[in-house]
C-alpha cells in the first residue's frame, strides 16, 4: 500500500471500494487523470503499477464493492491511456472477463459496463480477445438478471460493430467456438447466436458460407424452438444461406447433405419441410457432387413422400423425381448396394406411396445397372416375395413387374422356385394374391413359359397336398383368365399340333395331382376319349367333400364362355361320342340333389334327339377320319357307357390304337398318361392313409393295403396297376 499511496491518494483508494456508485465513479475519474499524466510522461512502470493495484487489490478482491471499484477503475485507466491502452490490454481485459461469471449480479453488470468503455477506446485492438469476449457474452445473454442482460446487449452491439470493421478477425478461430455453442438449448443464447451468424454473414470479407456445415445443424435445430421469434430468425438465416448457395460457384454439398438427412426425420413439421426443401435444391444444384450421398438422401426422401403434411409430400416427390433422373455410375462413387438397401428397407414402410416409390427405384436400378443389382439377389428376392402379401394391389403388381424384370433371363427358374416356396409356406397368400400374381407374371414373362416351369417344379419334390392346391389354382386361372387365351387356344390344338401336344404333356404330369384339373385339361385339349377314361378311373377313388367341391367347380366352368366350343360340339354326338360319355361320367359322380348335378343334367337334356338317330343309322364320319367302322366285328366296339342305347362309334388309327371323336393322329401317348394319372392318385391315397395312421385313425390292416414301391414300378412298366383291397385298373395298350 505504500507504493499505491505514491500513485493513488488514500481517498481514491477508499472511494474505489465505497458502496456508493457516485464515490466509485469520482475515484475512477481521478484514476483516469492520473493515467493520462503518466501516459504523457511515458512512465510505463507506474502505469503498470496502477493497473496491478486495480487488478489485484480490487478487481480480484473477495469483497464485492472492491471488485466493482476495480472494474470501473480499469475502465477509467483504459480511457486515460487512450492510444497507449493496446499494450496493456492483456493485463486489463482478463480480470474484466473473469468478472462476467461473478456470483454478484451487480459485479457482472459493472463488468459489462467496464468492457464496453474499454472496447470504445481500443476498438480493433480488442479483436485478439474476441473468442473470450464472445464466450462471455454468450453466457450473459441468458443471465437471470434483466439489467445484466441489457448491459450485455449493449456490449454485444458494440463488439459486432468492431468485428464488422476489423480486418483482423479470424473466422477460422471463431467457428469451433460457434459450433460448440450451437448445441445450447436456451432461447436467449440461441437468439444471440443467430444474431452473430447473421452479422458475420453480412460482412463481405468473412466467408461464412464456407463454414456453413459447422453450424448448419444448430440452425435447423432452432427451427423447432418454442419461441416464434427464434424460429423466424433461424428460418431467415437459413433462407439467406440457401440463396447464397444457389449463387456460389463451389459448395460443400456432401457434409450438409448428411445434416439434412438427419433433420428430415425431425418430429417438427417445419424442420422437415425446410430440410426437404434444401435437399430439393441440392439435388438440382449439386448433381454429380451428391452421387456418394444418394443412398442417404433417398433414405430421407422416400419416407417424406408419405408425410402427413401435403407441402412436404409435394417437395419430396419432386426431389425424388430429380434424383431418379440423374444417371450416376459406380465409377463416380455411386453405391448401388447402398441405394438398393435403402429401397429394399422401405418395402416394409407402413405407407403405400413409399413402398411404391421404393419398388420403382429397384426397377430403375435393374434397368440401368442390372448386373450389379443381381449380385444382391439373395437379399432382394425374399423382400420382394414378402411384398406379395401387401394389402395394396398396386404394390403387388409393381412387385411382380420387378420380379419379372429380374427373371427376364437366367433367373427365371429361380424366381419360379422362390414363388412356389413362398406360396407353400404361406397358403393364405396363394388364396389372396395367387391369381393376381400368376396372371401378371403370365403377361410379363409369357403364359406358356410360366406354366411350363411351374408344372415342372410341382412335379418334383413338392408336398403333394400343396401341389394339389397349387394345381387347382393354376387350372382355374388357365380356364378363366383373359391373359391366357392364347395358351388355351394352343391346348385346344393338342391333338393336331405338336407344340400343343408338347404343352399338354408338360402340364399333365403335375395336373395329375388334381383329378378335376386333369379332366378339365383333357376337355380343353378336346381329348375327350382320355377324359372319359380318367373319369371312369375316378370311380375307384375315395370320394370326399373336397373332391365334390372340385367337381362342382368344373361343372360351373363348363357353362362359361371358355367352353362354348365344347357345348356346341354336343350338337354332333356322332362326331364326339366320348364327349357325351365324359359329361355323363361327371354327372354320375355328383349327388343327385346337388346344384351342379341339376346344371349338368339340364345341359345334357338339351342335346338334340335327332342327332342320336344319325349315330344309330350309321351317319357319315367326320372329316379327317380314316379308320373303318367295325361295330359288328371287333371286340373293341363293346364299350361300357353311361348313356343307355347310345352305341359309341369307335375308330382305329393306323397304329391300331382305338380313337374317338374324329381326333386327328396325335403324338400324345394317352395310355402312358393314364398310367401316370393313376400312379399319382395312388400316391395321394398312400399319403392320406399315412396321415390317418399318424393320427391313430388308420386301419389296422394299413400295411396290407400299401404295396411295395418296387411292385408299383414293375407294374407300371408293364402298363398295368393292381392294388389289393383297393381297386383294379384295366390294362391299357402301350
């Protein structure tokens, strides 16, 4: 204190610590005068001594009034030093900044006042302390004392003026601090930060756009602030930056794209809309620069397409179209696997529009990068097949289009196998979507190709119960779908066309799983003699409700336009006697009180009676028949029929085989086909018996009813089948 007394009078020292502001103010004025004199004299040692007294004995004192006096004294000293103050700032400013965190609000207030006066004197020289000043002001902007907040705002405006006119401000050193503070949630701090971002961005020499990725996320976070004013300020700042991006020659789109993707998931509607809008502009402006980020952007856009807000949906759709229009290649960093994974993941979205767009992306990728996409087939197929269960028909149709695109070449069989396995493990799917899926695939891939492949798959290593259901579904589609009209026409030529015959044989093996499907296939192919033989063999089978349901369905199908040609053939029973026999055979399988029985009986009653006379009087053979009528001399003419007094006219081909109905020579070996049908039905019977045995409902003599497999094989080779205790099948010529 002895040194202090030589520089500062006792009254000055006493008044600096007085509780009254006026006394501290008067003491500060005396300090200012003393420092002016010392500055003029150039006595730097005494100047340093005075600053030390004001700092150590007052500004850093444990006494609040001393600290107040020290702060006002340091401000006065700076004023006294005037132009010489810059060389002492490293000693003057730190204690003032330290007082910004003082527990006494009045001390914090005077700290703001002191730094304000110091800043007015030093201006640009204060820039070296900018980060510390900024950090202090950031905290004071949320001060609990309104007076302190008001003082901080005044200081803040002055510092902003200093920064905008300074050429020494370092944006590189400031950005890390700004980025750190952008995570603060306090509304006052946010308002403070947005204000600084706006001011710095307005300075031509400061490139805030180049550092936008560092604080962009913070600005987006402010869009959902509870304060309407802050939301507006943040939106205004973002709009300004977006405009600058549009005009800038070079922008770091990648880092910002990552931020936008995250903000697109925000629960806040305005934040989502702004982020999607930015992405829309980025896709238009960034182009190839965004190629490595396509997957991330797509991951944000696809869900937004189904957003609850219409504005977001509109922008998202536009962005999606823009993105899809850019043709990127892997060489540019386009990650096909990542994009495909995003699209595949969105197939499970709860929103139909999103699922549809995901499928369209898969289609686009297949068209542009087929080879690369097919590498991910193992993951893609299960997801697509799962989508066949979608409740939306539009989604299912698009899934089928994607599947057809995949199966366009070497993957066709793989698709068919996957499809059959899917239907087998999920039978309700076959019921709900089977018809839609199969009809669409027939259009996209060709009905004959699809049916041939499915028939081959169902013939091999498939559960026979499922195979029966699947064949019945395929058969119903074959007989009713308009898309399969050409396939039906081809089958109608089975007896005269080698391609039709080949198709008939290809389908027959699997169609044998279902008796009525087999009969309908024969009727469609106009192989009426074989249809009659199959129907007669059915009399030896166990007739159950499921079987009768299938018979009922067939009878009703016979009344549809598909079988118009067959019904017209009933006008010529002399030419098609086996057709009548087949229909009467079906009639005999039905209970008399059933609706189907009445329908078919009514149809058969419409056959013109006078045509029977033509048969009985030996009417002319149909064109193309070359065999001789042998009604009186050949034992083959003794044909058992369900039609009383109607002699069936038999024909003999050049190979000696018996032929009916004016059929042209055919390459189909019907005797082999019949054996095939009987063997398949025998397998079904064994399966049913095994099920009964497993449920303890089988007969005790099950073993006696089941012949050994080798015996069945031997007898099949001989062209005959005989099952003890079951039924006897007559021998057929081979």
